[in-house]
C-alpha cells in the first residue's frame, strides 16, 4: 500500500495541486513532530486562525489527519493513512522544497 498510485495522486493534489498546499505541508510536518491544536498551529505559522481551520478541514476531509478531544481541547495528529504513505509525502515535500 505504500506505493498506492491513488494515494500518491491524492497527496500530490492536496499538497501541490491546490491553493494553500504549502501551508498544509507545513502543518503536517509540524504535526509529525508534535500533535497540536488549531490555536497552536496559528501561532506557530503566523496565520489567521480561520485560515488554519480551513486547512485543517481540507486535511481531515482527505484523511491526512485525525483529531482527539472535543471543542477547544481538540488535538490533531497525523492519520494512519498518511503514516503508511509517509515516504510519498516526504518525496513531495522534497520536490516542493526544491521548487520554491
């Protein structure tokens, strides 16, 4: 499953083929190191809280992250789906890093 072409296409779309992909990439890289809530992510990246909420919704919808807790105590983690496809994610991150 690590080389699933459908997963690779989805990852490319979410992180490289759509607006805001670079911010979503940064969010995932941050969550890999330490699970966080929306407010912590907004402060870390200097982005508007609503912008982070939008990126979180996109990542959740595409099964890249999972959440635990309720309301203001929600903490986000990298999903098992993304963990399985982390090699592809890292490849995309490297290619996008070279292009910027």
